[in-house]
């Protein structure tokens, strides 16, 4: 997306937590993000809020879409990914599926410095944790997954952290993550600038199994 095309926008959907998050930007000064605490009412209101949030832009103004692929709530993540896939298919535009933990890392990191290591954990089922470790390169090149998202017991996760040879910042994911939709969009934009154009069919939910 070039700054000369000010009418072109990108949309991010974050549905992996009880908080719906939507973000829209043309990366040239016009950006907005909004959240709604919908929980189990996500499927009822998602499309309504999508349409209202997009205005005054239209679907034809979108150049690509980003979606949180998880980890997170099984049902709400699936709803978000299916919605994003449908939109990208119908609009014939790229769809970037971005890790929920990566978006949180990007939201919490100090983007003025490089080579930060961020460890993240999120509650999973049966007393387990979703975990991941990301290294922040710089503002333009984003994140490297030092430990890609996976599921561990708390004991195994603690052992993993103790074996780390670099200092790290530990972040425990909050319940509401919709506000990191803008970070989803920024990470997707970095991939867009790197000339990546993923087909909608490549976007799959991550359930940690």
C-alpha cells in the first residue's frame, strides 16, 4: 500500500478473546481502532459492527485484511477467521493470519529499541498454557518467533524460561485482547511491504493442538 493511494485501507479483525477488536488504516494518517465486549454474543453482532465500523469507507477500499488466528477462544477465533476468509475471498484481496501472542508482543514492546526478547503466556484448557517467545527486531521489520506458539504445562514453561540464555520480558496475556487489533494490522502491513500476498485459503486458526 503506497501512501499515494490514500483511498486504500487495510482492516484487522481480532476475535480471539471475549473482546472484539477492529482496526482500519491507510497508513498515511487515517487510522482508527474500536473494541466491544461481546463474549458469547460475537456471532450475533460481528457483521453489524463490521459494517458500521467500516463507514465511511467501503469494502472496495480495502487492499488487504488481517485476522487474529489464535491462540485464544476456540469458537470466537474460528468465527473471526471464517469471516476474514470469506471477505478476502469475495474481495479477492490478501489475508494475513497473525498470531494473537505476536500481536500482544508488538503492542507491549519498546519499539524504539531493538533485540528485545518477549515471553508470553496465556491460559489454555486443562491447566495448560499457550506460550511463545518473540524477539523484537525494530519498528520496520517486526518480530522473529524464537519459540513459535505452542501449548505447555506451567512446569515445562517455567523450565523453558529458566534455560533461556537471554534476558526477557514476561507478559501474561489479559482476558481482553481486542485492543491489540491495531498491532495485528501493523504486523500485517510489514508483511505487505515485504511484498507478501497470502491467499485467503492459507489463513487457518491456531488452536494449540
